[in-house]
C-alpha cells in the first residue's frame, strides 16, 4: 500500500502543473493553399496557437514548421507523434521520435523526410501531434493538426508542385559562367543557366538589379584581355535582354585579368577565372 501511494505521489510530482491542448474542431478544420510558381504553401490555422505549415520553395525540398502566434521563450525538446482519430480504430498511433524546440516564432522545423511522413499520415486521416514545453515553468503544450478537409487542398498542393519553378533565388543569386580560352559566345550550359535566370527574374518582382561582371585569365596581352572581358559581359547582357530582361535592370562591367577569383598558376584556376559573374540583387 505504501509503495503504491509513493508511486502516485512521484507521478504527480513529475507531471507538469499546467497543460494545454490545441487542435481545430471538426467545424474549424480548414486547409489553406497559397500556390505560386515560386512557392507552394499548405497550412492550417490551429485556434489560439498558430499555424501548421508545409512549404516548398522553388529549387528546395519540402519542410514543415509551426508558426506560433506567441513566440516560444526557452529551448527544449518536442515529441512527435502520428495519432489515429477515434473513428479510425483500424489505424494505429505511433511515435516519430523527438526534435529540437527552439525559442522564437518557429520553434519546430522539420526537414523533408519527417515532413513527408506527416503528409502521408494526413492523407489517410491521421493527426500529426506535438508535445512541447509551454510558456512558463512546468507548462506543457499538446498540438494536433487535423486531417479533416485535407485531401481537397492536398490535390491543389500537388498541382502547385508540378508547376514549381526548377530553381530559386538562393540557387541563382550568384552564377559563375565559365568560358573557353578566347571565347565569348553563349551556348550549351551557359545558355541553360541564363535561361533559368531570365525566367526567374520574370517571376520574382523583388529582384531589382542584375550585376554582370566580365573577367579573363592572365594569358595574352592586357589590352586583349580587357576587350575579351567586355565581349563576354556584353554577350551575357544582350542574351538576357533577348530573353525579356529589361535593359535598365542590368549593370554591366568588365575587368580584364585584373580581378582574378583564383591565382593564375594552374590550368584549372585559369579556367575558373575565364568567367562572367551574374548576381541578382533584391
């Protein structure tokens, strides 16, 4: 009897003094889709808590995060689960392990593998759930992401993914275009890269300027290299304009051999220095 009483006391002492559970009711469960060629965002508002968000940016992989209305204050650990609703008795709930819980508006961020597992659970009617530290001492929070009304929004999300642009700002922000010795024509891989840049600029109005800088290696006369770097930069500028990039967005410069990215002491380094650097600025 004494041992049983002691166990109950210890259990109560270990439990958090406060606990809150957040999940949308059946009539509150709404899935929202924000589609564009640069981002697919699928999210649900969790009343009085925040948003549960699945997001894929152009050129990047899927991620999931919780965006809280009230920022978290302290770090810790969060438990991840997939739980079965009461009316789906044939499904088994299962834990997915633990993850870091960080201070701020987005305390939980999950990469593609786990995020895909959460999506797979929602497709069959299961509820992704999280248990994490709350906003005060001995305070615990449980959050559920409802699967009600999920499938119709998910179908739109799949259509968005199919139309997502193949590269994003981070991939295109700085592009090195390398040329053969004494060449400045735009072909092959150079053309493909510039097509990607021009297509992206047409989709992203936040890009305000494109810097184009022409360079050479140290072979040949300085005057010849100066002109060659100009021809390379000019070829890039004209190609971008031909693809619809406004002329007043492009700032074209050339530097000859004067600004090597690497020392011109090997064939590999010289090949790297025969370049045009294209930079996107917001």
